[in-house]
């Protein structure tokens, strides 16, 4: 029996005692809960709720909060006084974990600002910048199932952590001798300590004012019928307010999903990338004749969109919506004479190249980053410092977008407003969004993307994912569906190998990612997920028949088995 398990059985908070006792004779369950501490990286930590070092609970929350507190202490009294902003979504224990985190920080004499209601991750990013805080924390597991929660940390620029900052927190966590000796404060003690300020309305107002600055065409007719669902999450208040104050009045919320509930009772998976998450919105849309359906995930950093298609609705992919918003922004700015000469669009290496083609046609630079919005934010900070480019838009295929630099993470609220404005503008022009998308394909080429996401749970799952990536490197394919591989980019080694054996250096940070560029410009990319127990294969095809795409998918699955 694990000595760590025995220690937890004896000393963990009483809330976990019966849960730990229930696995007394289940060796595999004990191993899964205790073989590691929930990993902490630049995206923070995320895991299943429950007892154990490999679970999200009061003890692991105190541990990561202690690591953050010690890191801030090391920066001195000014950093402690600037403080940490804390937000949380609607998940089970999110609010409790937020106040627990605040209590640990306050014990170290660190000022904390905590939202009194759940608010989106992008509003937390905004608040860090607005309050000039030294850091921010949001308790969320984003779009993961209800059994999960997480702890994300933001730097003083409102962006996710740099690797150096994350490593410092980890080193402080590892220096903790006894996880059960970490102390927090009760909520009453915290509020009486002088180190805690509760926040809400002032930040809401400032964030909404910033949202209004993004509207491109304020005087157009906005007689658009919209259905919005927050999927039981934190997006309801800022999204509905933003839509109304930007001129949209015909808004219908999915009332059953407007209830903030961490059990997500009306969906099996609160992810707007999934068609099932739109079922209730589609039903409401059909009843009220809506032209546009909007859905945000629990922490409202991802936006899903469905548009009227005959008698039903069609869901747009992240790549499609990103390309449309980009084109709308650039064409509008060009029309208004506000398109800067040094404009740049930033996207990830697994995002469609259609956006790059659109940007090029407007004379806008495209910059590719590794997967993760922190790398897009890193480019934004670089532009701000050097003036080399003006940030215009950033996006990734997984439903994450950003148009305004007052936030440094993906922001579903921003893009919900811009999508509604775009749809209203084209409606006034006599066009549907699907017609606009078809016109873009006709102009720039038929870009098709697919994602194969393979889930492997537990310690064995992590080993399986590692084996898949190792095998791909050891036996790299020379072709897919008859299309020859012209270039292999290995971001782990930082080396790109051409078909003739020539090697080139990749000017991006090292990461466990492989990308195969095909002779026609299409590509396949493999990478382990940073937030879920999954190995993901991305496909970006240009002007290819469905039969070819299906064949490539079959060949990918062979490598994964």
C-alpha cells in the first residue's frame, strides 16, 4: 500500500476520509490517485476532482497557492502589495477553491482581489491589467467534463505564465515538506485580514467599456435574432450585457442553460466544439426563428457558432469562424482607412492556413506560434515593446479568438459581439454567413480541416501517448494517401528535415510536436494535449477530395494503434 495514501488517509481533511476509505483494497485506483501530483505548467494545473495528489482538492489547491505565494514573496514587498486577482467559473468547488487560494496568499501578506461572482477567464486577464496586479488566478477546467477542475495562473501582463515563471512555482511547490502543514484562512478571517478586496461591478463596467471599443460598424441596422447559451457557465452576464449595449435587442437565452451549475445537467460535455452542446440552442432557435446561435464554454474563453442553414443550423468550425472574423476585420479597417501598414495576425501552427492567405491579400503579416494562447499573447507583448507590428487578430482552431489587446487570452465574449456585428452587416448586404464563407473559399481556396483526438487515461495512457510520438519519430511516413511528405518539422528537437535530407532550424520553442508538410501544401500535425489525456492529430488539406482526406485519416489511425 502506498505510504502517501496511508498519510492522506490519516491526515487529509475530513471531507476526503470516506472517499479514501472506499479505495482501501483497490490498488489500481490508489496508484492512479497518488503516482504523481497534478502536473503544473504554463497552462496551470487541471485534473479530476477528488482525494489524492493526482486530483484537484483543497490540499493540492493549497500546495499550488503556496508555490505562487512564495514566488511572489521572492519579488519583494512591492509585488505583494500589487496583489493577485482571483476569479472562478461555475464548476463544483470553484468558488471554494478561489477563497482557499486567497486565504493562502493572504497568510503570506499578499493583497488579493477576488470576484464575488463567477466571471470569465478573459475578464480575469483584463482585471489583472486594469488593477496592475502582479498576477492572476482563475479556478476553472475550461471545457472539460464536470468531474474536472483546475488552477490557471496569469502574469502581470494578463497572459498565461512564461515557462520560467511556471518553473519557479513548481520549485517552490517541491520545496514544501508537508502538504498538510499548509494553512489557509476561513472566509471570515480573510475578509477581516485587511489583505482581501472583493470586486465585481467596477471591473464589469470597465471590461464592458473596452468591449464596446471593438465594434467596427456602430451605426448599422442590428435587427438580428440571436440565441445565446452560456452552457451553465460564467459567460452569461458579460455576453448578454455586451450584446445589448452594442445594439442587439432580439436576444434569446437558453433559460435552462443560463442556470449556473457545475453539474452541467443539460449537456454531457460543456464544450461548444461539440454539436450536442448546441441541441437546446437549436431547439430554441427553431422556435424563435433565430439567425445566429452562440455558445460559450464554462469559463467563456471559447465560442461556438451555428448559423441558419435552410430549415436547420450549421455549426462553424474554429478555423471557419476565425477566417471570417479576420476577413471582416481587415476589410472593414481597409474600408475605413484604419488598416495599419505594420499589421499582424497571429495563429498557431495547427490552425488553418486560410487565415494566412487572407492576411497576405491585405498586406498583413502572419506569425505562427506553438499551440496555446500564451504564445499568441507573447507575440502581442513583443509588438507592444518593439512597435514592430500592430496586433490585429489572434486565433487557434480550437474555438479561441482575440481581437482586442486589453485581454491577453482567448475571449469568447469579444468574439460573440463581433460575430453578431458581422452577421448583421452581411444581412444588411443581403448575404448569409454561409454565403460569405463560400465566397471566401472561392477566392482563397477550399481549405478543409479535421481533428482526430484519441483519449488515453491514467498512467498507462500517458505511456501510450509517449509511445505514439516516439514511433512517429522513429518511423516517420514518407507519404499520406499518395501525397509525398516534403518537410518534417520536429518541434521537440527544433529541426525541420526536407525530403532531400537537408535540415533547417525551427525558430520556435521546443515542444513535443511533429508536423508533416505535404507536397501540395497540405499538412498533418501530431501533439499530446497539454490539458487533457489525449493525443491529437490535426489535418489541414487544400483543394482535396473527400476520398483523399478519408484515406489520410485512416493512415493516421494506423500509426496511433
